[in-house]
C-alpha cells in the first residue's frame, strides 16, 4: 500500500471515529471537519436522506456555504455510513445556490 493510500486511510479513520462519536453522544462537543461543525450536520440530514427529501432549510444552506466542499471529496464514498445519500449532495448544493465540486 502506498504512502498516499495509508495517509488517506488514516484520515478517514480519524474522521469516522470523530463523526461516530459525535452522532452517538447526545451532547457531543462540536468538532470542525472541512469547516463544518459535526453538530451542524443534523441541519442538513433531512435534505440528503430518504427517497423524496425536502429542499434544504436556510440553516442547512448556511452550513453548506461555510463548508470546504472540496475537502469533503475524499470522503464521498463513506457518506452513506453516516446516513447521507451521496447522490443527494449535488441537489442540496444547487438548491442552496452553490456550485458542486466535480466529485459530487
């Protein structure tokens, strides 16, 4: 396994642990990941889950605007682990008036 693959796996492992802990702990301390506080992810959950998700609310769009979207690209394939349908990210961003990075 190359050095870049090992680094990516380590970064993902840390992100997975942080997000899992934040989801499991009701009063979790907010941890910034790609300019998103982990507690703020819940504001966008309705717009990226289910068969017919609603349009994102203004508070979700505020989270999306603050995010470093390119930073999230390496983690796209793992979003479903956290209940986020990756195919719903592009429509969410469009509904918030944002351009999607090429990975989404």
